[in-house]
C-alpha cells in the first residue's frame, strides 16, 4: 500500500522514473518483487531504473539485466 501511494504521489508530481535498489539476496524473489513493483508503477506512467552498485545485492549491469529478463 505504501509503494502504491508513493507512486501515485510521484506521478502527480510528474515523475516518470523510479530508482530501485535491490536488497533481496534471493535473485528469484528479487525478480518477483521487481515485477510486482513494475505492475504498480506502470499504470502511473512510471518506469523503473535499477541502480546497481557494490552496496546492493545487484552489483553489476549484467545482474540487473538478469533480474529484468
């Protein structure tokens, strides 16, 4: 519910992109969570951008691509 409200507020402010940080250690669970978030964001016209970095569970571009695929 909190994510949906945040996305609605972001859309009202003109947001078109939400930055996502992956902290879930299980890639399958992370992919499922990302899909659910995309389903929530889509109707608001918001796309997701995965920020990969050494401080998250998604550390590289190839890991981010694997999650999306």
